[in-house]
């Protein structure tokens, strides 16, 4: 690249537009990637241009099936052969470049519509410049199919954008006025807690996921024999259950009598969902609001029923604990899993 080509490009004095046009240079068609009333930016050059140098460029304005060939005298300001791009300054006066200025006015007025590689001028006819003696760039008459298609396309875009904006605003207003979220929610169930019977060293068995009544869960080695002379006491399963949680992993540890060892879930238990809501929502609960639940796997259930509202204790004075139906079959392994809960108070529910 020459030293001139590497020089800093001059500041632009006119706004540039990105509606792509075509130009012809020495019989070769190139892309006008950006343009203004005073200059052109060219791309896809088959060969580098001489900098500085003058050049005649024919700009092709193709719209609505019409083509305006606009020959312009230009000066090459810069050229980048590696990128195949160049910047040209238009030397002709404003009278000669009037069609290009008219096209820019149409673009700023929003009457230039680009669809794929086609450009349409909507609702306007560009006047012919006598000195150029070129075909007129004009929009199709209002009764023509191209003009009708352009108007329909524009109205369709306006309608789609308007409907999308309306639905978005409606959703925001609806959620703000008629819905609220639970403070917390999780899958719950009746749980059987197994406690350590005596002080001693606990040896936890290698348990399966399911246990049966009377199955040994762990053993406790006592410091001294009990009244029956036993030094080892078994901890057995009281039910046909799933093992939900154990206090410590498999191994030996010393524990005190009454310490929690296992949490079991009966196989016939029906998991439900427990919600916590602010106390001020008590009146809302009395109106039977619609409740929707969303689980971690993406399952969403609408219209679940309230099963119970437990009594308030000193620990729940500021929050209400609400038990609702799960609305779907839940595996006991999901107990403790968080749930997203929303209350809908719309009057038409």
C-alpha cells in the first residue's frame, strides 16, 4: 500500500447513508457501501485505484424496477487494496448530484424500504434531471401491484410491531396489578424421623434407596451394657419408606441419645408444595386466587388448590405458610426442591 493510501482519512462533512447501491467503473460493477451528497465509499473493488487520481463513476439507483444511471466525476481520496475498498470525493456540482440528494431525502423520510436485495421507494416520484438525460427513478403508481405490495408490507410491519408492543405493556401492567409471587416455595411431604436410642458410637449401614419395616438402618455400640446386657443396639426402619436424608454419611461417629439419624418418606405419602406469603395477603387467600407452580424441570401447573393454612405461631407471625396441591405426580426425591409460585388475583379468574 502506498504512503498516500495509509494516510488518515479526512473527516466527513456530510452524513453518510448505508442503503447499498451499485456503481460501474470501467465496465466493472462494484458496491457502494456508504454514500453522501459529497462522496462515495466503494467495496468489492476488482483492482486498486490510483491515489490521488480522478475517476468517472456511474452510480446505479435501482428502485421499483427502474434504473437511474448517474455518471459522476470523482477524485480518489484513499484506497485500501487489501480490503478492496476506497473513498471517493464527488467533484460535480449540486445540480448534477440532485438525484442522489433526492434519494437521501427519501431515505431520511422513511420512504426507502429494503427487502432482501431489492430497494423500494414508497409513495414518491423522483423528478428527472434534464441535464443527465437518464431514465426516471420513480415509485410505482398507487394502482400498480408493486406500490400496493410495498404499502401492505409497511402496514404489516407497523401492525406486528404495534401488537408486540401492546402485548408487552399489557403483560407488565397485568402482572403489576393482579399477580404476586410467593416469598418461598418448596416440595414437602410427611416425613418419618428416626432418632438415636442411646449414647454411643453409631455405625451407619450401606442403605439402599428404599427400606422395609424392621430393616436394620444402623447400629449403636454402647459405652456400657444396658439392662439386658446388650452392648449393641440396632436402629431399625419403622415403615416401608424411601430414605430421604441421613444425618451423616456412611461410617462411624459418636452420637447422643435423641439425635436425629434418618429422615424417611413413606412410600404412600403424597408430596405437596408449601408456600410462604406475607401476612398481609391473608385477605387474598380468602378469595381463592388462581395459583400456578413451576418446577425445576420446567413443568408448569396452573390452578392448584389450597389444601391447608396451618395455624400461626410465634415463628410465622409475619408470614403465612400455605399448603397447596402439587398438581402433578412428584417423586419423593424431589422433597425440598424449590418451586416458583405465582398468585393471580384477576377478578375474572
